[in-house]
C-alpha cells in the first residue's frame, strides 16, 4: 500500500520591533539575563499592557506579503496556563479573531510548483527562558518575555519534508525581505511546530495527527518530519492506531518521544483580554502598508531576468535573501555589468564566506569594493585568476583591490616593449620550439606562452603576450 | 467641630486663610487615628510619621507661596490594592504579605503630584472579593456606627477611615459595588466613576473589565474635588478614556429643577429593608420639592445581572490571580516536592476561602465545554443589561435606587452563606456591568441608627449630573458630613 504524508505547520516568528509588545523594554537578543525587564513584562500586580503599534504594522505587513486578508477588526485574548517562564500565567495572544486570514505561498520542489494555504496569522507574546543547567536548580531569564511574535498557521497542504523545508525557506525569505524579522533560527527568531499524519494515498480523510513542537532549524524540521512519518507508517503497518499527542523532538538523538496525550492537553480557557481594546484597522491604513511593501522575491527575480537579462538560475540565486539582492543591486548601480557581478557573487564569493564563517549579512567587503575589482579584471589590468587572489586578500584585510594590486605588484604587463624583450629572450633560448612551429606544430606556442607566464609570474597580459610571441617567432623563422 | 471632623473644602478655607497649617491638620488626624483606630481597624499599615514629615515640608514650602491646589496638604488613605512604591501593598492577602511594589499606581502618582499626604493603606476584602471586609487575611474592620457591624466591602477600610474621621478622604475600588455599598453602610459619600475615567494602572486587578477606582468623602463637594484630581487619561492604561478635563465643582450647586429622576420598581423588590424603602421615598419627596421631575422607568433583564456579574468577574479573576504562583514575588510555601507541588501548596496556603471560591468558579466558567453556557452567556447578558440601561436613560437623566437592600449587618452574620453575601450587591453590580457611573450618598438612618445609602446612577460620563443631583439632596436634607457615635464614646 502507498502512504501519503500530510503536514500542516505552525511557524513562530519573532518580530524585529525595537521594543517589546506591551512595554518599552528593548527586544535585543543576547543580553545579560533579566536586564531587559520591567514591571509590565514581569507581570507584576496591577500593571497593564499597552499594545506596541509597530507590532500591528509588522503583522499587517507580513500578512500582506503572504497574500492574507487583513482583518478590520481583531482582538487580543488570554491563553491561560501555568509555567514559570510565563509571568502572568497567561499568554496574550489572538484566538477567534486573528489579524490575518486566508493567505497562500507558492513553493517549488523538483520543478513542480504548488500553492500552500495559510489559514491564519496571529499576534502574540513570547515567553521567557528556563535555564536548567545551573547548580542552584532551575533559573529563569525573562528577557524574552513580551518579545512580539507572529504565528503563521498553514493548511495541511504539505506532503513531504522537502515541501516543508521549501515552504519554511520561502516564508523566511519573504519575511526577511519585508523587514518584519531577521528570521535568525540560531537566535530562536523562527521556530517550527509540525502537525503530521499519514493516510492511504488517494484518501480524502485525514489520519490522526501528532504535533511536534519547537523545531529550531531547517535540519531539525526535515529530520523530524522524516522520523515522524516513518514512525507513523511503521505503526500503521503493524496495525497500531496513531495516538493524538504532542511529541518532543530530540535533535541530538534524532528521535521524538511523547510529551503529552490529547487527554493531558492543556485547556487554555481562552477569553478576550480585558486590559486591551480591539485592534481596528481602517482600509486606508491597510492600503498604505500595502503600498509600502518592498518588492518581494518573486517579482524581484522576474525583474532581474527582464531588466538585467540574467538567466533564471542567476536571478533565483541572487534573490534568495534580501541582503544578497541588496548587495547585487548596489553593485549594479555602480557598475552596469550584471552578468559579471552575478558570476562573481555566485561563484567566487560563497566559498570565501564559508571559509571565513561569514554570511552575506556580515560580509566584510562592500559592493563598491567588488565593483572596483571587477573593473580591474574587465579592463585587463589584472587577469581573472589574479582577481580571485585579490578578492581573497580583500576578505582577509578589508583593503581596496587597487591598493592590493599596487602593493603586491599584481598589475598585468601590457607594456609591449618590456614584454617583447622577455619573449625575445625565451624564444631565443628555445630554438626547438621555433623549429616545431616552423614544421606546423602549433602546440609549441602553448609551451612558449607558459614560459612567458612563468617568467612574468603570471602578470603578462595573455592576449598581448600571445600576439607578441607570434611576431617574435615569425621573425626567428624568417 | 474638631479639625479632623471637617471636610476637605472646610480645611481648604482654613489653609488658604492661613488659619491652620498642614502640620496642624495632619497632627489632628494622626491624633484621631491614635485614639480610634484600635476600635475601627480601618488601616492595614500606617505612614503617620512620614505624613507628619511631609506636612512640615509642605508648610515650609507653602509659606512662600500664595496658591495651593485643592488637595494639597490634605491627609488621605488608599485602599491596599493600589500600588505604592516602597510601601507594602498586600491586597489584604497572605499571598502578597511582603509585596513592596517598585512602582506607583497612577492615582497615587497624581495625588503625590498634587501634594496629598498619605496616612496609610486601608483594609479590604482579600483581592477586593467580598462585601463586608471580613475576607481580609489580617483584620476585621468595624463599622464606626456600631462596632459589632461590618463596614461593608470590599473597600471597608476606606469607608471607615472617612466615617471615623481618620482620613479626610480615601480611595477605594469598585468592581461590583465595593465603593458604594460600604459608603452606604458607613454613612459617607462614595462614587464609582464611568469605566475608563480613572486609570487602573497600578490597581491590583480583580476583574479588569469591571474594576474602577473612586473616592470616599464626607460630602458631595469633597467628592467633586477628589474626582478633579484622579480623573484623566493615562497612556499606560489602554482602557483609559482620552477626554478633555472638566471641573466637577463648576456646576455642582446649580440645582435639579427640571431634572428627570427615574425610579424603577426592579430596584425596590423583595428583601428591601422597610426603613430603606421609607428613607428613599422621603428622598424622592425632597427631590420633588426641589423641582425635579420623578418618572417611572423599568428594566427588562435586571434579574440576570447578578449571575452574569459573578461569572464575568470570577472568570477574569481566575486569570488575573494566576500570576500569584510563588515563583517571583510574594508568598511561597515553605515545603514542596516539585514545581506543580510548589504551585499547589503556595496557592492553597496563600489564598483565603472566598478567593479560592471565585478562582474555581471562574476557571470552571471558562473551561472547554462550559464556556458557551457560562462565560459567553454572561457576556451576552452584559450586552442586554447595557441596552436596558440605555433604554432607561432614554426616559430619565438620573436613576434613583437604594445602594444596598439593607443597612450594615452584624460581623459574622453572613460569612457562612456566600450567596446571601453576594445578594447584598444586587443593586450595585448592574452598574459595573454597564460601565456607567454611580454615587452613594447618605439618606437617613434606620431604627438602630445605622446609615442608609441612596444610589444615583446616570449614563456613561454623567458624573457632573450625578454630583449635581447628589449635592442638591444633601444640601436640602442636611444629611452631610454625618458623625458616627464613635467620636463621643471614645
């Protein structure tokens, strides 16, 4: 029998607002424990929340970028449960009236395109962090309490780990573009929950699902989906029924285990948050945010093909992330050679980034520096191979390419007089080669060129050198 | 009349004429506290030394200044559920026995700004849940009119401090009658303003959609003076109304000629003490002589208000009080096995019976499977009650009702029967459900000499009209700044 995997995802994204959702504490990541707190995000008695307008703006922007309807009327609700990382013992979230509904995102896996439905996006607050490794017992860091989140909930439209990954990457790409989040998974800015069930291929009925929470990387997402789908198929093949439960993914072991069953599931006792007023958005407000949306990846890719005449592959790679696209566009403005820039950005820069453990976000060279380098190559002042060395040196030292070329004496020798003297010497020293050429063996030119390059330490302009060799050899043969 | 017995506006006259100093005024009320507080137990904590120091400092400053603001240098008390930086704020609960807030309630900040002199924090029912102040974890406050009777609640301490002249005014909070009912029981003026008029920031929440801070005063004019200072927009409270400031003393004494005063039979039903009824009939007669028009009005759905109130307030309370888990501040059980045990023991030992009862009731009402039948239905009732009031105020400017069905009852009389206790709020809770303002003013004494309260209600933001109507009655009846027999006994 053939089985089909059915996956729905919930993606939590930390919004990149400067301050928290209900108070003015900073949201900055990686600060000392419990330094970004106040009575409001600590949930002390008597304090009240005030909704950060930027959170509404960012959520609206995210919703529009993911093709959602934006609600003119939505409200905040309380989700009640006890846990030490939740100071108020309720998470302020949205229950029945979320800010965004009904979006979709197109993904492509193995050349097949597919729309993934988005059920809803709602606004909520993040919880704190428990630090279990302390010798004094468990400690609590509340810096993250009240950091604004959006939760994106999909329809059960995904059918494989690859699709799940493609969707997650696409969402990250779009949200990073719109500037609502940095989507840094290593900092917990983007986290996945996966709802997964198995059914016979062709069946219209959904199987019993399990939920896996807090997958913090694409790798974890893929492995968790693969593991859980395999586990469920084996269970079904054994004739067992799948138990509806929440499972915990152990990324180190690569296995999942039951966290709590449906019976043990929390009753969150949602009810409208009485300390906040409903979120009422005028159509003009939504239109304004829509008009201010930046160009999204799909549109950008098409524009690169149309405007810069780049191959689809190049356009796709350059628009994968907003920072890459920005680097490209800043370079093109300075130097209208899109294909040359594209080649260097796709081929030469990535290995250097990898070597230095950098990314496009914290790349140490500027578009202006890259352009300066590409102009040196284009104008034959240095060879392509030299250019690669110079680029490496730029990554190492941060110096400008022109200075590196000068300091290291890497400029190509195009001075025909100087070069001709060297060639004359080499040709004279290799009468056998001249003889071979005279006998019609053109390959001997290659040997002579190699000798010239060796003598000039590669600085000879290859084209000029070749012409001169032919002239000098002809003179010797005459 | 002793200095401590005077109203704010009387003290203002003396201070402005420099006939007394703030220190003399403060010393007088501190002496009064030293004499009678042991009988009334209105306060949970006192700041009398700090108050005298503040008074002295203010006198020095005022000597070089002609003008003072109306509450400047007037000693007052705050209900112990309003946060005061560096001063214990316990909500009369063991759970917050050591809670020292690092921030001020907005109302406290406004009173500091205005030069008020804080005397202390007043006793209350634990987390404002109760109608007699007997649910305090710390002490029983006694009614100065009869020390064997309750002061009402939950703001019992605040009502008693004003009634016993141990403060010139106090602030209380009113979720279902917690200002108006004790004001009625203690023979003072108490007002619950329109929801959103006074900032709730720093008021420890009981039921967020119903809670509202308001004043206890010795007469109606004082009520207007206090309201002038505590009303106003606060960006820290999202439910705070952003309106232009008005001076509530401006039209206070304009009279009630032509004012339509509604009387609804639904407020004069079963269980109403005969003397209370009689007293209100006398009040109606006074209004007639003053030129007000008395009209009959009626409600369709008022019967459901009390049930809806207990559903909504308990549901919100169950969520608001969940934060008291022993993790970050306040009480923590001494021994526990694990996290869940820590929660259970802390909450079992830290909360009193009534608080636990409401948490359980509210948790149940919000639970999956019961939500529609209880919480949701209660919210629907809330909408209907609001519509009921809208319809009633279509036919009158002000509604006149008893504040409570009876005068103050005996200490311990209703503690074993929560439902009977809840019924004492039957005339006050619909007001919170509708978010409208209400004021309770003394309108007589019963056969045992206990004060009776009249409640005046109006549509949203009708405080000015209510104060005007209340002042006219007080002025005509002479029932103002009543003195409990306490003063002569001690």
